[in-house]
């Protein structure tokens, strides 16, 4: 397998599809992409999650993709389900003799499937949730940090606690793992060439701001209004963080448009920084990431990846 990771706005998807197309053009058996994005799993959440499905059409052909649009908005997708869904997609692709390309920016999802985390479904804890109700995000973050120090977990970082709902769920998981032995599920680690797309910090910031303006012009506010009109509670959309948090708060009147834009822009920049922190942490935890310059021409990036892949025994 080949894994392509990087921060938001680094051009991961375009690179993955160009690489998959090259696998067809070279007379090979072809490649298919497995998404590693924790929010693109939701249907009808297109602009805010940056699905950019047109990127999967290249040279007149559609590159097959998996784990996009697989569940309803308002539901709570999680790492355990992702690991199961990834395994199904991965096995399906390799059974047909094709190359899986894992592509995305959700570091926890990527690390979980590559390392083969042994996970179990974590039920909701009504008593715990009752005790946590009303606590500030700062208090919840402190509780989570204390639990992580006890479990030695690296499963949750700051991007998981940008809303109170998400922080409570993270605490629920860590509390469960602290007191409940994880069943031995024999999750298999997967050998993969890991390619990181390294984009210059200033260029990343420029592209993030440009992309945010474009998404707002393309109707991101109307997308979120439609979700609210369908009966999805505002708190459920806020749970998803970033665009869905701040635009929802604008739509329901908590923020002005300018406040929404400013806070969301800052939040996305911070998110991209946290993504890079996670990826550097993966390297410290034993993963080798082959970093490639985002500014290189696409054909050169594809050639470099193919050469690296051919030199490795994957």
C-alpha cells in the first residue's frame, strides 16, 4: 500500500489521483483510493469537508474511491468503525489485484490502520456524561490530559477537543480504556510506503485562506442551512468542529459573518499546525515518512513516489 498524508491544503488528493492514474497508464493493474478523513464519511457535508470529488476524475476517467459518503450527517462516526470500514475496503481492493492508496489528513485514523490498533466499541457512559455536564472546555481538556497520563494514550490530541461534545467523548473513551481490558482483536499492521506532502508554511496559510473564501463563495453557508432545515440539531453540527462549528454559530446568530470568518480562519491554521505535529509524532513513534515538496510539478512528484515504492519491498 501507499499512504499519502499531509496538512490541509497541501494537495494530497490531487497527488493521490495522479499517482493512481499513473498506475493505470503504465499498464499496471490500477489503484484505488481509501480516504482517511474523519468528516468526509458524512453525506451532504460536501463543501465544508472539502470533498472536491471532481479531483477523482483525471484524464477522462474516474479513480475509484472508498470511505466517502458512507454515513448520515448528525451521526457520530468513530475510530473503531473506521478501522472496520478500512479493513473491508482494503481487502476488497487487494482481492482484485489493485493497489490501495490511503490518502488523508486525519493522523489518528492513518496511524490506527497502519499500526493495527486493537480497538473495541466504547459505549456511552450516562453517569460520566452527567458529571461532566456544564464543565468548560478548559476543564474538560484538563481531565482528558490527566486520563491520558494514566493510560499512556496518544489517541486524542487538541483537534479532538475543540468542542465540549468532542472532549466529553474523548474522556469517555479514555475512561473506558483505563478500566476495561481491550479485547484481543488481532488487528493486523499494514506495511506501507508513507509519503508526506510538505508544503511551505506561508504557502499553506495562503492556500487555506484562499480556499476558505472559495468555499464560502461556493455556498458553504447554504449547505449548513440545509442541514439545519433537515432537522439536524445545531449542536450536532458544531460537534464536527471547524467549518461546521463556526458557520453553524453564524447561521444561528451567535457570531457575525466577520467574526465567523476570522475565528474559522484562525482555527483552520491551528488545525493544520496540529496535523503536522501529529505526523512528526508518528515519526518519533517509529514510522518512516518520505517527505516530498508540494511545490514540485505533479509529474515529478509521481515519479519520485513510484521510484521510492519500487525500491521498497511493499
